[in-house]
């Protein structure tokens, strides 16, 4: 478990399964404790026992099993509330507080904004609390989620919403995929000096058994191949190298996402 300090809250990061992360958000000023995307209940129960805290809420970004399988046991153990997109309510186990996408709500002293980030699934939302983004499977370290239900256009709109956040916003995504994503990125953006430095830095972190997550929005905009189409110069260079791609950002993003599928 790793712990990160924010002004109004503390984030505890739990590695589970092969590469998932569960996050426990602890409000500094109230008993509110939110568990984000619990793939499993047992690691959360163990961590909360060690920390002497009690989960009050579960925040689900989307319905996939490796984000919701812990809901049942956590609800039964702590009688906590499950908060998720009302449009995905039929697929979220034990949902008790359905919320509308693109709205804000308060839990304790936590002011939480949720935004619609469809693409990976239809119904996916991300949670923003001050300078922290909990984005599930929409944005990864140097990557983005597969399009299981949404379109290229929907995912590109979603990624632009996240890229518009402050550069210092911490990116708490749900998987440790960064090194393989960076390997793919190197082939897409070989002349990117910031990318080369990130590869060195993140390889060093993994050698030390440390997470590469959280990253931040500024770093992702510089090095993530799925956000690089925000740069017109990058789009032109990519289009010149890959004749099957146009030069507008959506076309370039779509071509890169398609290439990643077969990487």
C-alpha cells in the first residue's frame, strides 16, 4: 500500500490482482472514506483495519467486474453506499446512490465532480476531487482504455476533457500498464525527449517495485500517444509517416488507438 497526501484528503493505493489499483480516499475533516473501484473486498478490509478507518462510500467509474466485484462484500461488511452513474445503474452491483453524469456532489468535506468519459464503456464516469483525478480505464499512464462499447469520437472527446484539467492534477488510474504503454509510445513518438526521460524514470520505479501511478495531466499531455494529437505539429508528422492517417486530431487518435490494438 502506498499513501499520497492532498490538502483535504489522503489517498491510499492498493495493488490487487495482476495489475489493478484500488484507491481509498480518506477525508481529513470527516469520517467519510471512499473506496474507488474495488475489484476485491478483502484487501480493502485489511487496509482499513490497519488504518483504523471505515468505508462509508464506494465510487464506481464503470461496470466491469475488476472494478465492482468487491461491492457486495464491502456493502455487507460496512453498510457503505455505492455511488455510480445512474445511466449504468443496471450494471453496477449494489448501487444505492445513482448520480447524473457531469454533476458535482459532496461527501463529508469532499467536493466531488464527476464527468462523463464514454468510450471504454458507455456509462463510464471519472471523479475529480480538487487536484486528483480517478479515471478508471479511460486514461492510463501513457495509454487509454480499449473501446469496448464506445466510438473513437466518444473516447477522443473524453480524453480532451481530462487533458483540459490543470497540469498538476494527479492521475489515479485503475491499472499499472505504463511500461508496455511506453514501449508502444516510443514507436509512435520516437523524437520526444520528454517521453525518453519518462521511460527511464518509470523503468526505475518498477525496478524498485514502486508504482508509476499516479502520474499527472501535464506529463500525460507531453508523453501519452493518445493525447499527443492535441499538438497540431505532432498530427502533421504522424500523418506524413503514416499515409493512412489524416491530419485532424480525431483521425490521428483513431489511427493510433487502432495500432495499439494489435501491438
